DNA sequence: TCAATAGTGTCTCTCAGACAGTATGGT
DNA sequence: ACCATACTGTCTGAGAGACACTATTGA
C-alpha cells in the first residue's frame, strides 16, 4: 500500500488527562462534569483537541494548566509544578458516538492543591477518590443507559491504566515526590505510598529505606511539627529519578 | 472550550511497528526501504494508515502480518505468533513534512524466523542489528541531508523507545519467551537475555533463577542436543506473565 | 503524665553473585 | 581422551520484614 497522504481517513485527535493527587489519605483523580451530549451530566476526564500547530505534550500541558493552574515540570515558570507523561492512546471506532476520535491519554501527578480546582472553566470539577470512580467492590452502580461505568466514554479504562501506571512507577522511580509539596517529611512521603498502594507500611523500615537510597531525598535543613509528635526533618526530592534498589510493594 | 466535533484540525493517524527478534546473538529490528520521498532510499520502520473502521491494535496486527507473516498473540490462527503491545504515540507537527501525521507506535517481539522476511510487499526489508541502527558508538554516520539518524522521520527515536521497553520488560515479565520458539532450552533463553541486554550472564545462576521462578517455565518432557554438549531439557513458557522476584539486569 | 510521631538498632530469612564440582552428550 | 554444555551445591554479603527501644514534641 503506497503512503498516500491525500487519501487518509478523517480523524480527530484529542488529549485526555488522568490527573492524580493524594488528598486526605486517598488517591484522587480530577474529573469534570459534561455539559452536553453524549454522556451529558456524567463525569469525565479533562481533555480537549490537539491544535494544528501543537505537539501532543504541549497540548496535554496546556489542558493541565487550563484545568488546574498547574504547570508541567520543564515548563519554566514560578507556578506550582506537576509531573506529566504520556500514558497510552485510545482509538477504537465508536468510542465517541459522534465521530472517529483518537485520544492520547496523559498522566499527571500533582501535590494536593490548596483550593480544590483553581482556574479551569465554568464546568463543575472535583477531586474524586479513584476507588469510588473505579467502583472498587461496588456492584450496584449499573446505570440505566447500560454503561456500567461511572465515567463517560472509555474514561474508566483510561483512569484504571493511569492509576496502575502510577502504582507501579513509584516502585522504581522517585515519582512519589511529585505528590508532595517542595519540602516534605519522611512521614508525609510514606502516607503518599500508603494512599497510592492502599496498604500500611512499617514507618521504621520505610524511614531506613528512603533515607538510605542514594539520591532519593536530600535534607533541606529545616524541621516541622505539623503532624504532631516529635519534629520531623524536612527533605526535598533528590536528583535520582530511578531508584536502586526499588521500593517494594507488599503483598505482590 | 466546547467540544465541537465539526471544527477539528485534520490529522492522519498511522501505526508504526518496532519488530524485534534475536538473530545470531544480536537484537535485531525489522526495517523497510522507502521507495518514495521524503527520505527516499532510507530505511524506516514498517507501518501504515489506520483504516476508518479499524481499532489501533487491529491496524498494528494487520501491518505486522503483512510485513512478516506473524500473527499477534490473541489472533486465533495456527500461524506463528508474536507478542504485540502499544508503545507510545508520536505527533510532533513537522515529523512528516507532507502533513500532520500522528503515529501510534507498537512493539512486537518475535522468534527468529526461518526465512528472513516472508510475506511483505515488494520493497526491500531486512533485519538489522539495533546497535547498528541506533549508531552505538558511531560518530561518523552524519548524512549530507543533516539528519543524523540512519532511519527516516523520527523512527530512530521510536526504535530506541521500543528497545528500551523490551530491555526493561524482560526484567519483570516472562516476555523473553516471546523471542523463543515454542520449545526452548534454558541456554537458549539465557542467550536471549544476553543479546537483548548486551551482557554475559552466569549460566549456573541463570539456570537456578529461571527454573526456580514459579510459573516462568514448564518442562515439556523432551530434550535436545542442538547446542552441543550434554542434552538440555526442553521447556515451554509457563502461565506467569509477571515474574516475582524479577530477573536482575547486571551493572545497574 | 500520656499520646503521638520521629528516628535507631538488631535479628533473621531470602536471595543474588561467585564459583567448585558432577553429568552427559559429541568429536 | 577431551571438550562443550547442562545441571547441582555451597558460601557470602546485601537487603527486606519484624519489632524493641529511644527521642522530642504537644495536650
């Protein structure tokens, strides 16, 4: 088959975002309420069209900034940053009933934001616990329209992929620090791991592990007592991106 | 921004394939020679347009079958199978000088084929060692056209991503068996790891490790002497997909 | 004083790497 | 005989899990 650029089928290309954060000991994702059909009134992942002159990463970063006010790391600005990476691409015919849409899903990891959803447009937006969105152990959420999902389109599948990526990636990389503010304690970092994995970790072994892994954490000098109890040392993320040896997720 | 399906910019969507195999102790990728501009005469990854009624995985499986005669696992047929998974999506404006093309790259892992490139169309196709294509340690491959790559478009970047995915994935999954024929020996599996990672492994520790990992290998009963020396037991791939504990890549 | 969290030390078991030694085929 | 490869066993050191113990704050 010759490569004939004039005879291609028409596609729309969008980016969808799985934006994760840790709020009140739970892993949460950003969802927006749809204001028009199809799936009007349902919750969906934020996203939008890729513009004609824009690469995929830029489109995802732009959508992230529009929805949350966060800027992707690498985007130079004094604003709060988030980790952003490409996740996977979804392009089944019929995933959007209106036309053929190929969506390049991205994963963003953000620290807990002071205000729930600053910026963003007028649509309703909220942080929802992923366990709720993915219906963990919930068999009574079958809607009337036959869509068993609590999210529009194939967004539940995309969210599940993003959550699984985050869960596995904090094992062998220092990405868990992307959920933390610039300065954080070992205990706060442990609570991130516990929320993302849904487990409880031994504080003493965890402390030995993360402080002993070279390049993971660097002490910033200060201490804090915001958790109560003995004041804890404050750390920043170190330069290491890949952890060796990795953090081990229990009960595998 | 309202979601207006009638106002989308025009995109073409293609699939590109990183097809890897192990031949004569080297990790090799399938490349085809371009018969038309741009990059006429250069080597490129196989690929093609996604059809209007076809999902992305089907398009990749179709291209794989057209180019190699291999069928993706899951595609029911008596034909030789290969592992196929989505890799990443490349959509920079200008990556194709003719128009805006978004390419969903896929990774395929195949056993060494008896005939170099059965099936496929009339264009030249070959298995090339990835070290050669990626120009490891080669600074003299700067072409006249300013493209420092030995491959067309951004295919060197895509190939590098595919190779890195394969290298890391055989650590924690049983995917290395996708490079082997249905029955294989521990020594043949070890040579796969050595070729993909570019290292030498201790045969005794490797044997202990793979035979001790539950679900990785199941003995098929037979033995073979095709490598010379004492006859070796033949194995098939076991049911396990995730290896626990993982194989460890030396010199990390 | 007690409760809560931070941080250190110690023991044990698993497992990876190094490598000796035995088994069994081909030439 | 000799070589090549397959396979088994043993030692050692690194590190994870379990958990006792001490340190330092606020209520």
